[in-house]
């Protein structure tokens, strides 16, 4: 039997300061801002929404082990560009058969 799930509508990212977080994703990473949602931006066809848990009566908890795996065509060029913008990468780039990645510290209120 096929899954009834056909896609991913959005991902919610908690923050203590959604404006600061949005600035990182939209201004630094140059992701496409949503046309109608101030706290939303797009990665390809997936919408990312930034929310402040306190707004909904929840306590903010830093996301210590969650991560986003963003795709770029040229990881070396992307890394150099982001380092020039002040992003600190943790170690060397890892290359495997299915993926190439590198961890970084995200200077937002989501950490």
C-alpha cells in the first residue's frame, strides 16, 4: 500500500528572535522570502517558518542536535562565500557517495 503522504508542506524552526533568524536565512543565505508570511522563507519548494515558542505558551529549547541539510551545486564556492559573510564552519568538508556536507555554527537565535 502506498503512503498517503505526498510531500512536505513546511518545516517550523524555533527561535527566540524570529526577525534575527529570518535575516540570517534571507539576507545571509539569500533564500527566497515568502510573499505573504513575514517569518517564512523558501528552500526550493519547501517553506520554512520561524516561530517563537513563547508566543504559543511554550518554552524555547535550543536545537542542539537538529540540523538542516541544504543543497548547493559547488560546496567549495558556497563555503568560501559564507565564510566571507562570517559563517564559521566546523572542520573540513565531508564527502560521501550520497552527500557532501559541512557543519557550521548558525549565528541566529535558533541555537
